[in-house]
C-alpha cells in the first residue's frame, strides 16, 4: 500500500494538498524575490566556468530550468548566455587570427594578449553578478537590448 505525502493527515480545501495542486509541477510555482536574485546572480557568475572550459553551459542550464518559473531569472540567464557565447566566439576568432598573423611575426605579440582578453568577460560577469545581488537589474550593453527589443522586461 502506497502512503500519501501527507502521512495520514486529512485533506482540507485550500491546504495545498488538494488533488489539483498535488500533481502540480514545480515549474508552475512562482519564486520569491530572494530566490530570483540568487539564481539571476548565479547565471552571471556561471562565467567562472570558463576556467574549466564550460563557460556558457551554466547559464544555459539555469535558463532551461527557470525560464518558465520567473521572467526575471530567465532574462538574466539568457543575456548571460548570449554574452558568454559572444565572448567565446570573440576569443576563438582572435586566437585564430593570432595564429595566422604569426606568419608576419605580429601574431607572437597578439597571442600573449589572449589571456588578458579572456579576463574581460570574467570580470564583467562578476560585476554583473554583484550588481544583481545588490538588487539592480543589470543589463549587458547591446545584448539586453537585442533580447527585449529595447524595452525592459524585468
């Protein structure tokens, strides 16, 4: 015999245990403001996954999980995702250009700037996480405007 999650307590209308809410998934539940702030901050801090080569993966996972629960978290995770993808493309293109330019010897100077270039999104992502933690809805230049068409979604 299977026990119900209320452990024998009688169901009362509106107690959160009626048949409609018992089967409800967590995706439809709303989030508290503190939880929204935390997950928005973590989506920006996922830029630190660059140290292990998984930079856009963290913000992608947060966006996939929380996009339906909170428009605010979804927006922050999506803009962090596109920001990180853009920087991955920029760093790869710059590295390839440096390798090609080594033929003319200027590439040797350019290749040493790759670590400095890689620090820019990490510092900017940490700053965005700090601002979100302070309660400011931080918007990355250009990316946030492209995502919401110039109108604030959050």
